[in-house]
């Protein structure tokens, strides 16, 4: 299987876009049953174009690879979005536009199929915001930017996992916990996991960041399609479900 790319610049008149979002697609084997959309982080304000070498998109590559390794043989495709610019940029909300474009592309190729979202930092906030897409079922939001004005309506009826390190100095773990508590009245199912000793950039407790995120998505995917996956794939999520149902959980 070979990865392929979709670049919005290829679809518009030449030189009409200053910068364009790019999708890297890791294909499923055989029939596609569902798609994961991977969203990277960024900055509050910046119109600098995102490059593949930047740390924010690079940080999400291991998540995409693990999801693909565990799910491709069962029909899970993994689409990774590289935003056009690095910033959120206030009311412009640049990465939301890119995520909506990516979802449109998924729907064009795989109409009606379930979509899973996973994002980190700014990408975690984007995942929460675009979860209102009709095909989105499950969201994993890692160290998201949230505040009292962050809408919870977008996650109504969704399954949601938020993970945040208790040593995060870039985004607020207490704020994302308050978001989870507010959203708990609307979501179909919600988990908030506080990772002891972990910071924002996921340099510590790396296996847990990766494995719990992927396992949470794969567990839901397997249950939806009545698949039997290896114990290695679901064990991190299985452990989470065995914990007492409370917000937050600490691992």
C-alpha cells in the first residue's frame, strides 16, 4: 500500500491560493469501513505556512502510523491533515476551515462512512469543534485549548476521550477538565484522563499517549463492525473502561 496526497492547490486555478492544506492518506486494505482524521497543533496567531518538517504535524505521525498498523487490515483508513497556516488566527479560525475541507474530501470518497477524529493542542480544539459533522462518531482530543466559551454542543451524542498532562504549561488541564464536565451532560460517553507527570508536547509517557488514543478508537471501531482484534490493540482502552466511572481518571 502506498500513501497518497490530496493538495487543495491542485484543485484551484494556478496561483490562486497563497497556501493550501494537504492530506496524506494511509489507505485501508480492501474495503474501507471507516476513516480516522488526524489533526495537528499550531499557534494562536500565525500566517506562516505549515511545512512537513514542523514539529506540530510531525508529532502526529506516530499516532497515524499506529492507527494504520492496527486498523488497516480491518478496513480503517487514516487521513492526516497538514493545515495551510500555523495559526488559529482569531475569528478567522484557519484550522477549522481546513478541517471542514478535509471532512468534505472524506465524504466525497467515502460517503456515509463513520469518521473518527484525533487531534493535539490546537488540533484537539479543532477536533472538538468539528465533531458536529454528521459522520463523526468518536473524538480523541489531546491537550486541547479550551475555555469557558468553548462550545460543547458540537460533541452532543459523540463518544469523547480527552487526555491532558498535569504538567502542561501551554494549555490548561483544569480548563479542559471543566470542558469535559460540562460536556458530560451531552455526550454519549466521555472519559477525561489526567496523565501524571506529562507535559504538553507528549515527550513523557509517550507509549500511553499513543496506545490509549489508538486503542480507544480501535475499540469503538471493532465494536461497530463486530470485529475481533488482538488483545494488544484494545487492552489500553479495556483498562480505561474497567476504571470507576468518574471525571477525571488519573493514569
